[in-house]
C-alpha cells in the first residue's frame, strides 16, 4: 500500500523540462533510506548508502525523474498559449487534453480541438503540428502574458487513479514507476546487512536525450549500474513480438550496449527466486539511460530492467504494481548476492 | 446556478439513460417554491407546468435536453478490452488517450505507443473501429464483469473553473440548458410556462418530438449549447459564436428555419435589458427545435444557446457570465413572448 501511495505522489508531481517538483518529491522519499542525498548541477537527485565494509563495490540504481511535456513558446493576441514538445508527447492524445501550465503558479489549460464542421474533408483525419495547437487557459492575452511566459513548462494534469487491485493509471508513470521500484528495493535492503555500497540516481532530462544520467554517472562513478525504465506492454493493436505483457514481471533487457554477465545474473536470480520476468531483446541501443551510464568515464557495467507500460507518452499510462515490486525485489537480490559474485 | 450545474454535470446521462438526471431534476422541481405540476412521459421527458403571476392564452414552452454524448459497449475482446460505439456525434480526434467512466470503473481509450507507430499512424486521428476501452481486465470474462453489452460510458472529466470565469466540464451540452430551466423554475414567472427536459436529443431529437406533442405549445424556446469556434488559430469569420459574448440566437441551422418575429424580439428584449447577445453566424448543427417546430400543426420556435468550446469533448468550456446573462434574458422573454402578436 505504501508503494502505491509513493507512486501517487510521484506521478502527480510535475517534472517536465526544468520543473523540480518531481525531483523534490523523490528526494524527500529517498532521504528516509540514504545516508546522504544531494542534487547535482543539472538537478538530478543522488542518494548514497554506505555499507561500512572495506573495498566494497558501488552499485548504482538509476531511474529518470523527468517526464514528457511541453514548453511555452508564445501567447497569441486572444490569450491562447502555444507550445513545443519537451520530450516526445503523443500528438494523437492532445485534442481536448487537460494540462497544467507552470507559470507563476500552475494553471489548468485545455488543448484546443477544432470543431468537426471546420475541418476540410481531406484533412479530417490529419493531426495538426503541436506548434499549431493552442491551449485555452480562459484568459485574455493581457492576463495570460502577466502570469505565463515563454519557457514555462507544461505537464499533463495530475490524474493518478487505481484501476484494479494491481493496475494504476496516471501521467508520467514513465518513469515514476522506475523510481518507485528503486524505493521498493531500498525498503528491502534496509532490512538486511549490505555487502556493497549503494548509490541511487533519479536523473533529469532523459526525455530530452538521456542527459542527466550522463553527468550523474560521471559523478557517482559506480562499479555496476542497473537502469530502470518502462517499456511497451502489449495492446491489441500492437505487434505482440515487440511488446511485453503487463503483470508478467519486469523485462530484463538484452542489448549489445548492456553487460551480458550482469544481465545473465539478473536472469538467474529471478529464476532461482521465482520472480516472474520477461525478456526484452534489442539489436541496437536501448534508448534509455543505460547507454549514457555505461559509457560514462572509462565505462560502467550496466544492466536494464523495464517495467511494462501501456499507452506510453499519453496522459493515461497504465502499469501493474506487481511488476514494480518484482523489479524492486530483483534489484535487491542483485545488491545482496549478485554484486559479490561478478 | 453554478452549483446546480456542477451537480448536473456530475451525473451520467448518455442518451437513453437519462434517468439519474431526471431524478435530480424532479427533486429540484419538487423543492421549488413555485407552483409546478410535473409529469414524465413514456420516453422519460420531464414536463413541468409552472404557474405564473399572470395567465396568457399562449402556451410557451422552454426545452433543454438531459442526455449527453457518450459510448455504448458492444462487446469484449478475448484480451479483456471492451468494444464500443459512440453515442451521438463524437469526433474520434478527442477520444484517443482519454479516460472514461463506466459502471463506477475507470477505463482508458488509447493504443500502442507512438514509438511503435509508422509515420502515417503517428499523424492520423485513430478511427473509432480501431479503438478499445482498457478496463484493466485480463480476460473477456473479467471485462464483462465490469460492463456488459448495452452498458454506457462517459468521458471522465472534473468540473473545473478556469481563470477568466470559464467552466470546463463534460456534458455542459446540455446540462447548462437544464440548469437554466431549473433557474426558471426556481421562482414564480410572470406568465405560465412549460419547461421540458428532454431525452435522446443527441441521437436525433427524439425526446423533443414526443414532448412537443404532449405539451402542444404555441411558442417554444430551445435552450441548448452550441459550437463556439473562437479557439486558437481560427479566423474570426469562422468563429460561429464566441464564448463570453453572450447568449447565441439562431436564425437557421441544419434542422430549423427559426421564427423571424421571435428572433427579432429576442434582440429587442436583450437590448432593453442590457444583455449582450450574438447571432449564430453559421448555418450549422441542429437542436430540439428541429423536432418541436414540426410537431402537430407546427410550432413557432426560437433558440437561445450557450456558446460552448470543444463541445462533445471531455473538456467543454462555457462562460459563467454567458450563463448568467442567458438566465436574465430568458426571464424577460417569458413576458415578451406572452405579449408577442399571434401569427395565426
């Protein structure tokens, strides 16, 4: 239950672009588990737990704290706010979507949807560019310009909701689900005697090109790292072979960029401890923070766990709590048994 | 009135399932200090005869519809998703990525991640026939425990006051009209009037047909919500009407050519009362007047509408000021329409 509460707080917090609310929320939770917690120059949260043992290895657990959103570019003379992507928002989900514009305070706005009678037959099914879609904030141009400025960030309106005993739905489960799994892991580790040092990074700017994790990994300089992100869960319109399934366990990533020994270790720990998991095999890069961590400094052995998620980059991302728990459990086993054997 | 509207918008009432809205309206009518005789016809229309301070030989009817657009469940897939059809004119462009309420459960309508879409899929509005409702069920059996074929769903959308005195909610079309009619019922009007809260407007003005037959009015005023296209990037000549510029008066739409004398009278009344009104500047859409004016031997009709942005979407937007001004105008129209010259 505590996991769901944490996830609700994290999902509802704003973390697009330079917004720090989500990082503040994550830092507050993380500080209960860590000896020290700090922020780096870009704004990522870094926590550390010292096991007190000589020559202990350092394991980094990483998830990104930012979310997809938009950034205000201009306000037109009728008070409509225009924005550009700040991460890869799904344009199909924008018409009539509710957002929060983080001006001098958060303002609710609605993405304009053009009435069907104004659409030409040939363009009827064509989605407009984001830069042409205004946001209605109910204000005149003068009012709007006083409290909203170019550069202000926009997120979807907080909307966390439990759908069933195990499914939850809300904005920015990508990657607050990953953040929550690391917190769940720390809850496990709190009860045991650690044999390695732990660093936790909740990185900014993943959605803008995995930037935060690169500098955080440089600072932490770990021996091993596990990145936790989300990946595609099957929906009936998708290719089954390219998706995981919600509720069937975290997805263990296989990629040329990931350390195969670590990956195999995660897999055998899951097998030995009856933790459900799925395999996610990628022929090239993973498109996650795992890459930017693995090539920091002289290189870090890195593995990737992904929480299956439906409707990525829409306001209603769905995840299964059991997958988050199992990812957390698996990371705890790796910290406990895996590190010393690699 | 805002509080009444908020309550009305919290009730689910897709076409053909207006009973909860009906119950709320009946309770409000019962609580009114005015002398009101209420009946409900076979289709579910609420018909309320409100006794005024004065008699008139004309029967004046006001109509607003209780139903709203939504979705009807047609089946479930083996994967545990619900299949559905839209009820009423919903543009599929506002459906993808939205949340719906269904039998007290929450569902999500979306599809595969944008990352997995081909270019044309990324740039195209998804078709209704490709969309499903995700109710977090693992099997067909579990999905059918949540909703069965024939059950209905509505957009999940919180009633929110935006800056600038705007209201954002679903179902403002036409709970706003219902709230205005309840306002008319909250005090004794100058003349006798009949208020009809109709069913099934969104599926072809069906309730209004039987209600008008039952009431047999001389004059009918339809109080509905209408498309305001004064939104981002739309040229002024395409606005149709504007939120915040007052009640919208129709001269013609796709279903009705409105009575010219009533149309002119509304502008005179508005000017005298200091209410800013606007003409609907496009021949588009239609409302209960389409059914009412063809009832029996014909009925003189007028439409006074609330300008509404993003109508039939989860995030419809109207203005509090427009709502208040419309209430004021309707009050005055009771007197002026009672006095208006008969045409036959």
